[in-house]
């Protein structure tokens, strides 16, 4: 089953959220409807999908999610969106 790594953006808070899921549309709905009571994403309900890409499985998706979070950089997130080849390199690196 395919998994997605996704980056959400909140215009109100000007912040990003990084996650992984097998159902991107449903997960976006959950983030915007207080489904996750203790998650960072509860700070707002205006999340939009900023960027996402498909991984081969949950293991790869979690490794890439962890890597992206470890970068702690808005510029890195914006570059992932701006330069699609970066996500391809992540897929290759964490295969």
C-alpha cells in the first residue's frame, strides 16, 4: 500500500506541519476538524496541503518524515516544493 509524506501549511499561523499517511484527503480533514486533540496541528484549522509525495510503504514514509522534521527549516520545506528533484532524491536515499 502506498503512503504519502505530506507538508501542510497554515496561512493564519504561517507555520508548517509534516506527517505521513495512507489517505491524504482524509488526514487533511482530520487535521482541520480537531480529530487530533494532542497533535501540534490542533493550533489552527486552516491547514492546506503545501506539498506531498508518494512513498512505497509506511516504513519509507516514516523515515523520510523523520528526516524532514530533523531539518527544522522552513527553507528546506519550501525547497522541497520548489525543486521536485529533492523529493526524488529522498525516495532514492530511503529506499
